[in-house]
C-alpha cells in the first residue's frame, strides 16, 4: 500500500534513477528531479507520451553523456513497466490467443517438435500468430504425437521462456564499456595542458603597459607580450602485440581523444611489440622505424606507455622483464607513466609485477588514469628517479 | 500581465522595423519546430538557461532574437511603441574572456589619458562600459519583464568560464571594484547559450542548463522556410517546382556529405541553402521575366532525377559547397 502511494507521488523515479546510474559517472542531481515535478505540476508534459518524452529530453538528456536513441529506449522501457503495473497485465493477454492457435494445431495432429516451434515463434515475434501457423501447416512435414496435452505443456513452457528472452529489453546500446571512458580521457588530457607564452611578442600587453607607465609617471610606450601557445609535449608508446588485441580500441581511443581537441600541443605516437627495444615504429604495421635514441634526446618530455607488460599472458618471462627494465633505464631523464589495461589484481606473478617495481604502473580505471596524468604533469620523475638514480 | 510565452508564430514572415535615420532593420522569418518552442517555454518557466547545440547554420543563434522580438516588440501603425532591442542583449564570446567581462568593461586607458592630458577627469563611474550580461541583469524586473540574453559560442571560452558565468547569473547583485558601486539584478534574464561543440563543457554547467539539440531540418520545414523568406510578398509568384527540386537536391547533398563527414569537415547548412536559393531564384525569375528559361536552372529542374552527377552540374554549386573537400567528395560520389 505505501509503495503505491510512493509510486504515484514520484513519477518516473525509476527512469531517473537508472539514468543516474548509467550516465558514466555524470550525476543529474536531485534538483533535476524536482524540476521535473515542477514542470508536471504546471501541466507540461502530461498531454501525451511524446509530450512527456520531450519534457524528459529537455530536462534530463545531456550532450556527451546521452545519445537520443539510448535515452528513448530507457524511457520506453520504464514507461512500459509503469503501464503494466498499473493496468494489470496486458502482456500475458496475448498468450491465450497463441495458445488457442496451438491447440488448434495439435488437434489437427500436425504438431512439430517443440524446438522448431519455439524457434519459429521467436523469428516471428512481431507478426500475427494466426497467419503464420496456418502457413506452417501447409509446408512443414507432420508428426503425430501420442500425448498432445503433454506436448502442449512443453510448447507453452519453452514458448514463455523464449518470449521472456526475446521481449526482454534490458539490452541497451551503450558505447563505453571500459571503466575509463572517452570523456574522462579528454578531461584528463586537458589538465595536462601547459600553456606558456612563447615566441615573438605580438600581443598587446595591457597590464604591462600600465605597470610601465606607473613607474615612469607618463605613458611613453606600449608594451607587448608573446601569445599563449600550447607547449605540452607528450610521447606515447603503444604495445600492439597480439596479446593486446582486446585493448586496441582503448588504445585508439586514447590517441584520438588526445589529438582531437588539441589538448596536447605535440603528441608523438609510437608502436612496439611486447617490449620497446632499439627501434620503435610510427605506424601500427611497424614499417616506419624510429630509433630509440631520438626519443631519449627529447629531454624533459612526458612519456606514456600503454602495455599489459605481460599481465595478459599470465607468466613471468625473465627476458621480457630484463629487456623492459633496460629500456626504462634509458628514459631516466623523462617522466614516465605506464598504463596497464589489465586490472591490478591480475599483475601478480606475471612480468608486470616485476616491471611495476621499476616504473609507476597504473591500471586503466578513471581514477588511476587521472593519477597517471598527474604524475606526468608534476616535476617529480616518479619511480624512475628512485630506480635508476 | 500575461505570463511570458513563446509561440514561434510571430516571425512567420519577415519583420521590417523602421529606424530613425538608419536603413530599415529586417528580421528574416524564423520558423521553429514545435518541440523547440516547448523547450523555450520550459526554460522561461523554470528559470534555467537553455543550451542549444546543432550544426553550424541551423539557426541556434537567431532563436534568442526571435524570442525577444515576439515577447517584447510592439508597433502601432508603423510606430514602435516598445522596441525589442531594449530587452535583447547579445554577448559573443571570445577565447580570452572571463565571466566578469560580460558584466562590464572599465576603460582604464581612457581614464589614464584624461589624467595625463590634464583634461577634466570624469567620475570613475563614467569610464564603466556596461556589457551585455550586466545590462540584461539590470534590465530584468519582475517575472514578466525579463530581458533576453544570448551568450553565443560558449565553447570558445576557457574551461572554467561556463561555471563562472552561471555563478554571476545566479547572484542578485554585483560590484565593480574600480568604482565601488554595486548594481542590483532584481530578476534573472532569459538566457540562451549556444555551443558549437569545439570543446566539451563542464559537468556542473550541464547540470544547471536545459539542453536542446537542433536536428537537421526536414524537407517540409525547409520548404516552408523558403516560401516565407523568398515568396511572402507574393512578388514574384512562387515557383513550387523550383522550391521542391532545390530542397530535394539540398537534402541529397547533405545526406551524402554526412557520410563523408570526417574528410569533408563541414556539411551544408540551412543558412547556405538560403544563399543558394537566393541565387537560384534570382536567375530563374530573371530568365522567366525575359521570356526564356534560365539554362542552368532548367538543368536543375529537368535533370535532378539523375542524381549521380558531379558537383559541377549543380547550378551555382560554389554557393552551396564551401570547401574544397566537399567538392572533391561530391565528385567522387
């Protein structure tokens, strides 16, 4: 009884709550819910389902987090549940119709095996059951069953199960399924920005002019300053060996989000297999070589390494560990953050565990990625300083 | 007083406003989708800013003016009894702006110059130039007299800007440190914010705004817009055939370019359709008046079915396809 009251007093609460949960960390806030109530009270959105949907869109759908199609599906799902619970059970009403057609069939002794029936049923979920079954009687081979009542029961049961699966709309189209989403990546890249004033002094400097003038006591000359430029330099090394195939998309997303909005001034991307060695490659096919010394020379740049460090294979491979450590020692003048797509608890007893002793290794959750970027921003060189002096 | 409500029906035809000593101001017709007008009224009712996004040229910048015009402009027998311009304020964001810059600008250099040149130094207050947001805040009085403020291209500004902006809008007064004077803002203006999505906007800002995405317009609406804009006077008489074919061709181009979006960069917009139609209309009707049909528009009308041709065959293509990539992409198709 109290639940019913709640249900009426708080319309669309289920929808709102699910929206909050599924928005990749973005919270609408309870204020947004009260806004909805306010609007409903004045009579907006109650005229029709479309009207209500328009209202929900304007109040609750936000750019970057929600795609309209997905939003619509979620809305439809909750509205359907609402209608079902209030008006009794419209769904099961359909079943008696089909039961009737089935019993007609079994009476005619043209029954088929239950599996065939249910697979056909699911294929025709949207269409009129009557016309379809009529068609089947004409074309399909017939089998006679002894106990048609038993068969009927089996058919009904599988049918119900299949319909449950087919009509279940808990499957919503969502793009991001990694804990680290594109949006978080972009936000973190932005924080890495180092904007300095460099280059020829082309911009008029108001504050400088005023200062100069106050010192001199009169306005003699106008002062100029250099325009702001994005001086962030980031070098990313991506492991695209076969063991990383599950993470290629994540890697691509890291590259595209970094370059798309120009958060990073200069972003150099290189690829390697398993362990970076003397040569790295500017392309995924490993055709365009670049010697490691080129990178070593770019002093004081930030380096991001994206690799499972052997955690995906699940073994400790001493040669790999050694080679990696040797490679890392060459980078001791740089700030290095190692991003490992395998979750942290999977690093134990693999090469990754040992490599992580020499370099700051982060897993790809939103929080750890944020920490990785903070390391790259800071003056502190991290573990490399400790490991290699 | 009636509560403020926007119907979108006041600018179905162009509005011509006589301005003293200046050429007439012309406001082109502005037709809205019913859903958008609902969103506008919701924003007015709930006193929240409305964030508008959509392809460049879809008309998001013009909405604020259309709303201000409908709500506030009154004329009686060709005389302005209430000018919408007193209630409409525009702020075009530049990348280095801070929220404070929308409120006012203190002309320190002018004051310095006056002091140096030994001219009569005016009161500090006189060097304050009130800006769009400040004016809008001061003008908004009771709930039925709220000024309309347009904040255009908010994504051009710095990351912290949108949150600062909302803080300023929420306050009921603001002080100018250079003069020490405080200005009161009795009510919140009706705020429209547009974004081109160059950079992403912060979460806190998104939470506080209502959001509407203007989708690419469909055939029916485009035809109505063309009729309102180019044929509302009745002279010349509308050529329904020309309109129909032009709109269909436009939509076809738009769909094709949408598929190649990444290489082309920029798709054709409603604004460009207007320019293109203007060219088409001019030459078409000119030729008609002269007695012989204009060969290029004739080609358009006759051969539009064969939509496999290149950009060169579209009359006045250069008005519609603005960058090299889109021409190339279209040729390739």
